[in-house]
C-alpha cells in the first residue's frame, strides 16, 4: 500500500476535481494522498468532507505546494498537515491569487501584441477554480488553435524568457517555509531533481526545510540515491509523490501513484508530526 504525497486538483491546475481524484485513488487502491495544489487550499475542505460523508478508506493529507523563486530559479515548497483555516496563511494566499490574476491579464496583453488572441474569460473558464496559472493560459492557446500542446505553449510563448512571459509576484522560499510552519505544517522541498543549481538545494535546506521529495517520477536512480544521502546528512524526512495533474492528449505528465512512499516511511512522517 502506497502514499502519493503530491497531487493537484482543479482547485489549481489539475484536471480532476478533488472528489474525482479521491475516487480514482480509491480505485487504484492507494492508501493515502496529499492534496498539494499550487498556492491554494480550496480543494482541501471538499476533499475531507467527501471522505467523511462516504466513509472512504483512504487517508487525505491537507497539503499545499507553494511556487517560489530563488535566484531566478523556480523552487517549489510542499507543506503537509497545514491548518488551512490559519488566517495569516489565508490572507497571503488571497494576495497571491489577486497577483496571479493581474499577471494573467498582463500575459494576455503581451500575447495580443504578438497576434495571439485569447480572452480573460476563457482563461478563467480553463482555471475552473479561483487560481490562475500559466497552464490555464496554455490551454486557452490550444483551444484557439495557436499551439498543439502545453509544452509548445511554454517553449514558444509563456516559458521564462519567452516573449509573453511575465514575472510572478515575488514570493521567497523562506516566506513559504515560514507560512507552512506557522500554520502547523511540515515544509518539504519539492522535486529537487528539477533544480539545476545544486547550491540552491543546500541553501534551501538551510532555510529550515524539514523534508525532501526523494521519490518523484522524473528522478532517476542516481538522483534518488543522491537525495537519500542528502536526507540522511541533514536529518530530513523522505517524501514522494507523482505530481499528478490529470492527463489529456495535449498534456501527459505523470499518473496518479507513479511517485510514492510506503507505509513505513509514512509512519515516520506521522511520528515526526506528533513530536513537533
Ligand atoms: P505559474 O505558477 O503560473 O508560473 O505556472 C507554473 C506551473 O506551470 C508549474 O507548476 C507547472 O505545473 C507548469 N509548467 C511549468 N513549465 C512547464 C512546461 N515547460 N510545460 C508544461 N507545464 C509547465
Ligand atoms: Zn501544476
Ligand atoms: Fe512543482
Ligand atoms: Fe506539483
């Protein structure tokens, strides 16, 4: 039995709703999932209510994935067992939501100047929930026939350094770590294998990270060994997850349960949680 501790729902840029994700996880016989939407906790309450109402035999862990930037590089910080009613957390997430909305407007303007017409309503419709991210802009570009895939949209237009890219709000890893801790959560460095600068990983650990996502579909064997070593030397919890977003023909990433930890590893996390 496995735990997939990195799952996105339609509350951020996943395709399935929290309820659909839970149904799928139960069907796949997954013991537990952490819902870790980008910069939002909106998927958590519906998920927990659904589990309770249906009395489902699955563990749902309240999580988040905060998209931060460190020296020009994307660094994602996962938070587990957060109190999603925490007022400070909610206030900051609301600011981020508004900043993301304004960023989307700017990107739509830039695209328009390049001759690519998509509307804000269309992007909002793609976003389903309140949180707008670049994948939603990519989906609108596909819908209007400008690109075939999400990857093409990033590579040609909205990836960093591409002509319609707009910087995200300034949000630093230390603030994400602090917010997660003050709302009772455990901060974990997400997919370290996607970070190109090794010094960044060391620096982020120094900021007070408590775990590292060792098991991730895009990590190869040697990376897994390397990150296991880092977790030992720095006394970090070991986590794993698939980063499931739902798959479509325009965008295939990872399947649910394709990154995971076992029950023994999960027990260590639960134990750590009780002690802190
Ligand atoms: P945002 O936080 O709005 O800047 O969007 C970042 C998100 O876009 C990431 O968390 C990924 O889910 C997705 N993403 C980033 N780069 C790519 C890419 N090259 N292809 C597909 N999805 C991407
Ligand atoms: Zn995402
Ligand atoms: Fe991520
Ligand atoms: Fe993710």
